[in-house]
C-alpha cells in the first residue's frame, strides 16, 4: 500500500489520466467524470463482461472493447464517444430491449432504472423487432421479501454474483441457457438471506423488486435524506426515503470504510419503528391509577415538580436516570447533564455490557481495529457473537475477508450462518463465553505461546498472571463450558502464530454469568500474542445498539464523566456548566432497579423487559417514574409520566458506531404530531426545573460536546462530513477541508500500554468459574 | 377632431346590429371550442376496467402538484385495472390545477383527459379536491374523451411507426397492452411458462380483441 | 436413493481432479445414469461430494441439455434448433417428428418409448440440421431421413439395438447422414472404428460409458 506505484497514463477522449496499473478502463474514465454505461459490472465485484454495454474504442484495436474488463496499458488512447462506440451501444441496447416488456409505468424501478436511463442517453429511438416479446408469468416470489419478474431481466448476473461471491449464501443462480436463460432459485430453497435486499438495489432493471416497496411510490416522489441507519451498531450510511411523512425504505449510501454500499434487509425495509400506528402521540399522566392523555405543559411541569419533591424529601441521590443506547450523542450528553448538573446526582447509567473499571486516561473498552481492517486480518475469531443476525454488514465484511483467505473461527453456543465458511467452529454451553475466553488465555500462558514486545517487556507480570491462572487450566475450563479443549488449544496456537488476528466478542456476552472477565481476558489474549495496534489485528466488543458506544462516550455511566473522564477530574466540566458536580460515584443500572432510588427517569430504554419480578415490583413502587419512549413499552405502562419521543429518522444528531465512527444523523421527516425529539424533551424538563437551558438545536449541543468532551474535542458537524470520522481525532486540529485529522493506531497502542496487563492483569483475581462448576 | 368622432360613432353604429357575445348563463350555455380543457375525467375500458394503472406519471408531470395518487396491486379477487397495478387513491386538487393538460400528455394509457366540464365552484375548498369516484366515468359508458381531439395526425410521409404493429406503443393502448392482463385476452394468452411455446404473430393479434 | 456405492464412486471421481468443483459434470453424469434422471437428492449428493452449494449444481444441471430433471423416454430424440439448423430447416424436421410420434416437443410418448426435445446448439453446425438420439449424432437430417430413423427405432423395439447396430456412417467427406443406414454395408464396418472415436469426442461427454 504505502509504496509509491508507477502510474500508467492513458488518454480518454483527449484527456489524460494517470492511474495505477491494473485499473479498469471504466474506473479510469470515472476519474475523469466520463460516464461509460454498465449493467453487469459492479465496482465491488469481479468484472464479468456479460452485458456488452460498456464498449469503448481503443486505438489500434479493430473492434470495440469492454471497458469493464480491459485494464489500462501505457499510452492507451481511448474514445468513449466515437461513431463506433455509439453504434455498438445502440446495438447492445436494441438487443437488450428486444425482450424487455416496457411496462415501465407500473415497474417499481421506473425512474431509477439503468435501462431507462442508458436507453435515453445512449440508446436507439426505436426497434426493428416487430415480433412478440418473450413473456413469463409476472412476479414470482423468490423469498418472503423479494419478487422476481423474469421477463424484465437482462441477464447481467449482478444478483447472481452477489449471492455467490459477496454474500456467499444460497440464493439466486442462473438457470437454463441461451434464449431461455433466467435467474432463479433452487426448488424448495427460498432466497432467505439477510442480505437479499442488495440484489434488489443492484438490479439495473426491475427484475428484482421488494415486496414491502411494491407499488408504494415512484422514485421521483421520494424525499431522500442522507443519514445513518439506526437498526444496529454498524451504522451503515443510508438514504432515508420518505414520501408524505412515511418512511418507505432505506437505500444504501456508499461508505467504503463501513458498508461498501451494502445494507441488510433489516436496515433496508424495517420501517415499523417509525411508521407504526402504535406510536405514542401525546404525553400521558397517571391519574387515579390509569395513564391519561395530558398536554406537554402539564406533563413537563409535573415531572419538574415531582423531581423537586423527591430531591427535597430524600435528597438528590434518591433520583436516578437510565439513558438510552438508541438516542443520539447529543441527547445522551444532555441526559447526563440534566442528572449531574441539574439534579446533582451521579446515578446515571444505561443497559450495557460489563467492562472492568477503567484507568485514568486508559483506553476505553472499544474495538481497537476497524471494520475495513477485518480484510487485512489473517485470522478472525468470533467469541459468542452472531454477527449474521446482530451486525450483518460486519458479517458481510468477514465474508469478504474469507474470500481473501482469512481464516475465521466461530466460537459460539449456537450454530451460525458463518459455520459453513469458517475454518473452524467451537461450540459450548449457553452463557459460558467468559469461561471459553479464559480457557484460550490460559492455553496461551501455559504452553507458553506469548510473543511480541509487550509480553517480553512485562515478563514478570506475565509470569504472575500465569501463576494466578494455574488453578484454572484450559482443560478444566473447557469441560466447565462444555467445549472441546483440544480444539481450543489448537485455536490458541493459531492465534499466537497469526500474522494478525482480530478477536471479537459480543457486548452482551459480558453480561453472562461467566462474562465478568471476558473483556479483560480477550484484551490480554490479544496483547500477549501480539495481535494489537495495527490494521488487521485487534480486539474489542461488537456493541449491541446503534449508539451503545456513544452512550458510554457521552458519560451515561455512574463513575465516569463524558469522554471517560474520572469523576475527580470534573473541575473543568463543573466550571463550564457553572455547577458543582457530585464527586461520589452513583448507583449503576442494577442498583437503581434494585430499589436504590425513589425517582427514576428513563429515556429510551425498557428496563422492565429484562427485569426480575422483584425489580418490576420496585419499578411499580417508585415515587416517580418518567419514561420517554416511542411506544407504550412494559416500562412505560408502569410510568407516572410518559413523554412521547421520536425515532432517529425524525431528528438531527450524531451516532457513534461500534468501530468508533461518529456519523451525522439527519432529520428525514417531520416529527409525529404530538411527539417531540428527546433533546427537546430534556430541554423542556430542564427549563421546567428552572435551569434555563438555551440550546436551539442539536448543533449547539454538539458544539458544547466539542468544547468539553476530551475524546470528541474539536468535533463539528461540518468536520464530520458525509461519511463521519472515527475517534480518536486529534484535539482541535483539522485539515484543509475542515475535517478533523485522525491520529493513527500508534496513539491507540500508546494508551494501551498505559492500560493493559500492568493495570488489570496483576491485580486481584476477578471472580471466575473455578473448575467443575463452582461460580467464583 | 370631428372626423375622429364620426369614425367612432360609425363603429358603434356598425356593431349595433351584431349579436351580443355575452350569454345569459346559466340559462344559456356557451358553445365551447373543441380543445377546451376543463375538469379531469378518468376513463375505463369497454369491459369496465379502469385505464389508470397508478403510474404517477401525471402527478410527476403536474407543474402545480395538484395530483395525489396511492397505488396498489390488483388481485384475482379485486381486479380494478389491466395489469398488476391500479390507483387506490386518485385525488385532483382543482384549486391548484392550472388546466395545462400535461397530465393528459404524460398518461401512458390514455386514462386521464381534461374534458369540457367547467362548472367548478364550491363554498368549501375541500369540495374542490376531486376524488377518484368523482373523476371516474360510470361503468358501461367508456369513452376516450378528448384524447382523439388532441392526438395529432401523423404526417403522411413519415416512416411506419416502430414497432410496426399499430396501437401497441402509440400512447393510447400502449402500456396497458404491454402491461398485459386484464381485458386484453389475447395478450394474456401468450403469457407463458415456457417461452418455447410462443405462438407466431399469425396465431393471435391482441388488437383484434382490444 | 443415492446408495453408498454411488457415494463411493462420486468420491472416487472427485479424487481424480485437482479442484473438487471440476468433477461436477462427471458426477452429474453418474447420478443421472444411476437414477435415469437427476433428482433433488442427486443434486444434494453431488453438491456434498464436490463441496458446492446445491443451487450452484442446479444451475449447471439446467444449463446443459444433456442433463434432465424429469424422467425421460427410453429413446430421447433431440433436434437442434439453433441458428445454423434453423436456417437449414430444423423446424420442418421437428414438426414432422411431432406429427409422426404424436407428441409435442418436450413431451414423452405415453408408452414411455420416445421423448422429443428441441435442443440448443449441438455443436454440429457444419452438418446442420443435426439431431441426437440417446447421445448419438445424426446430421444433414431431412424429414425423410428422420422418418427412416423413426421406422428403424420402432422396429428395433429397444434402444439397445440402436447402440449396437446403428452407427453413424460417413460418406467419405466427414459427413455422417442418416439416409445411408445399412448395417450390413461393408463401408459401415470399415469406418465404424474411426467414427466411434470421432463421435465420442463430438458428444462432449454425453453419456456413453
């Protein structure tokens, strides 16, 4: 990568362009903004040369060449608008249109159809074919979500190649041959892939259409807003397509470092969140035991009055707040500010994985590498995480890595869709991810398989760690977890010899009974085997929700301020907020639910969903339960006051995804009448409490975050651009375009040194499953 | 000066004998020009199926944003138009409409035309948003409306339109036939599972039934 | 059912190729030979043997006209309808055969003897129109010669007769025609050996084991 490559200079339409050797003519022309029409070629897939649409004339060649399969050679002279090219394009289009039904008026693709567009721009005005067109039975369902209209197909094979090469799932294949060639699925094997929506998007004609989008609109009626998907923690870039205040679909907006232009079906078509008729449209207040509609003014005043009442009778520490993993960074920031500065308590938390306490200035518990970095890894180990269902687009990137030769190990309790492609799978009993990880660490220490500077420089610490783990050897732990010890030892050896291994675990696996030490063990495993601090090597959790990481970053934690600042370091914040901040750590999520507080403010969370019966009783016994929600959830049903909020498509803000990319979410539609964005509600509550907050928009909140949160220092909406930026970005600095510059991975490694084994590994042994099932 | 006055009076005298151009509306109705553009009418086929396939092209062409459509899929039980798609909602806001006739031009099936209906007044603005039921012509009285008046005669010396078969892609029958089901039985007959069984053009001609 | 013995043979075929996927065609031939046609179990068995997904195997099966997913008659007559044969009048031959056999193309006669098919290019354009009976080529076919062939097939009573007594014969210019069918003709005997080799190559792996 780093080496300077000899560039090849070619001439296209009289203009020179220099590109690396091996570049396709189509790519070179794109750099000059010259359009060469294509159907079968897709920039993310291998060229095929099936559609014959991309003809160009190359000087010295007797016949037109396909630009999607011809690579550049020095001093090539290419013409994309010569008479020969025009004639061949017209010919190709005339052939393609022979059997195309021309039912554009009722076709869902009409308006965004490549065949329409290219025919208009490059095609013939008419056809010489005056016989019958080929007809098939109109759409057949190839899955629950995708319909196939065979007579519209131009056999470009994009969909087929996507299924075979990118998704590597059972799916669409070409059937028959010659005149009868058609796309199809194997009998009794529907196209049940979570990536199936991509073939609908990449189909250049209307042969593959979406069931949920069928006949609901035409593309020119859509209001398309560039935003970020909020369905999972990957944060794929999308266009939110809205017609008359109804979200109809999300469409991909290519961001090569995250989604490469692919989306999962959940992100693409799950619009229930915002379109549902069950949404709350008015504040509700509990009167005489039942929730009744109320005005916003009433509701906000009641919340303020009751919060003050609880604070004066039981003290500020009797108030707690549970924040959300779904709301924007700005809202999370305002929420903890309301609790800390407004109400004077550190009782603020959210539903998250269990991570050990952090060192001052240590590395937060994050994925140290990136999604794009997965392709550089020689090994990927998935610990207790089902990426196919939870982070589908990360899963797609893992599949791409597999194609490039990466060995993937799926270490999960349940079979997963990646098993078929994995180099190895290890199964264990539900809830034992922690034990399995400790078994791997133990294997690395006992053989010993440690390597690299990090381990050698800390030989004493490593030895101490080895001794402390002596009683929990790999075999005992594997037996406890129900896993195959031999396979685990073999995997440990592979990790220790890997060029670069990425070890990923699910955030929620840390909440399992043995999960308490999971994060720390996996980190130590990566450090001691020298799989850290460079692209294609690293470790970290795959977060649960779209802004799980953002919620942590923004200080929805009882013991840390925004940007992972220690409570003791809160002076600057206190000064900026003009308050004195409480200096003792607050209650965490479980403590608050266990009856630690008298008043609970819940924003966009549903603790009742996974609460024990005792916790439910505690929720009902609270003096005050305020819930900000989209729907009447189990928690909202028990609330004193319910404040209707809006979904991410209806508000502005930023999300931080699982690989630390901070990206801009834009309002794509008007709020549901009667509901308000969480940030507006928080400001309303703050002002009812007399705090005098004057934020006019999330932009002003983001500016405050940029000033006060060290991790996000210098952040600005403009700097985030269209594709977002991954933290850490250097404080205050920005490049010529105003985009904050990134500090590379060396910085991360540096913080890691401060944090790693010396910090946590030598300390008292955390509770761990002892051999034969005793829980520590 | 005097000369000018005489000239003026002469004009007055000349016009005195003429029939007045005003009419006593509403007792009398004005004779309208052939291409007068009044309120929209949605047309049907002879069999009763609606011509409109809910393609939104009229709404897209409308410079005044006066047309609102929601389309839906025809089913075997509830088949409204030929082909797969029909307009479940079709509203024209006549307060916004500027009677330019672009919708008529955009329509691929000849479903919407501006007819010589001009008595459009109401005490309530809401009443001037015409819904599909008000715009549709009654069953069993299918007409082509003013579309024939508007369709220009092709110059005699032009080449045969392509494709050569008349009435297939000329904007009148065009897409409804291409869309292909409904009351166009001949077209439906050649909807086949196996393309090899396709009849030769001599076997069936859709226009003969349509 | 795909028996254990077939599985063993599948594995044996796969082992002969450097890349397992290359063994797809011979494996499919084997499965088709065993069951008469390619069944869903056959597809799964082949997919497992070569480590591909069943839908990829299905795609290949539908691509080649030499594989069938439906039971066929004992005598499969394929008439090429691609461009060269079309220009040389394959439509007439096909129509004639349809009439003669009383079945339409793609159908099997009720007694299970004949299946008539239209095939894409059989790679015999030089001697169009061409047709194949159970993998054996007949070229320069006319309605008359097709009739003669059917007469023979009907009288022979079984396709086995075809494979032993009915050999394509050459007219000395590399042309094999059905019109010159005379098993007793010494010329036939003379060219038989050479022709068999040719035909096998021509058949492009069609099932003759």
